[in-house]
């Protein structure tokens, strides 16, 4: 049965079963208005996430447009840089840095998983203390390689992140990023 032919029957049944003093159509209209006007908690959370994602896509978008990378590459590349900074900075300094980068956690999650015994970082893990000092940088190189990004894009990506922090970050965050990525610079 088509909806258009079912509506007159539905209205008749509702009219007969509803008390004459209550205007059921008004009640239905009122409920519909409330449902449209009052967002649910999930809808509110989704709107907040979209707003925050829009903020972080400013940095990701800059990397994409300036370096010609896909979103996955930009997010993974930025995440690998943040991962290295996290390794080299203390918790307080890293927290201060990431507080200026919306969705830093999602960028860190976008870093591709790497095998500890493959690539340049795998070789350096077997080289003792000197290898340990260089392993963080090698992990960035390996992540870029896995993402299909040329290693020549590391310095320009760092520059884009610094420019973003100069404009949008709190004071001192450019220095923290530079300190955290010192082995790459």
C-alpha cells in the first residue's frame, strides 16, 4: 500500500480514537518541532567533533595544498613528526605543544605502524647507543616511506607546522617543536 493512500485511513483512525477536546494534530506538530529544535547529545558531540576537525584540517590542509599530499599522507606525516617530538620532549612540554594543535591525538594515531626490525630504524635499533640517538629520526623516515612521501618533504612539512604554530599556537610552541624535532633539523 502506498503511503499517500494510507494517510487518509491513518487520519481517520486517529481522529476516531482521539478525544474530541484534544487536538492531536497540534500535539504531533509540537513533538515534531521539539525533535527538530533540540539536538541530541550525539548530534551535539558530532557538531563539536566536526568543529574541532575543521580546526585541525587547517594545518592538514596547508600541508596537503603546499606539498601536494593526500589527507592520509599529511596526517600520517604530521603524526610521525609529533611522535618524534613526543619522544624528545618531557610530558609537560609535549602537552603544551599539542594543546596548540587541535586533534593532535588523531594525528598521532595516523602514524603508520612500523616493524621494529625493518627499515632504517630497525638497523639503528641494533647499533647500540648511537643507533638509539638516531632511531627517532629513522622512524620518521620509515613512516614517510610507508606513506609514500619523499623524505625531501620532511623539512617543508616542519616549516608549515612552525608557521601554523606561529599564527595559531601559544607562545613558545615553535621552540618546543624545534627542540622536539632537533635530530631532523
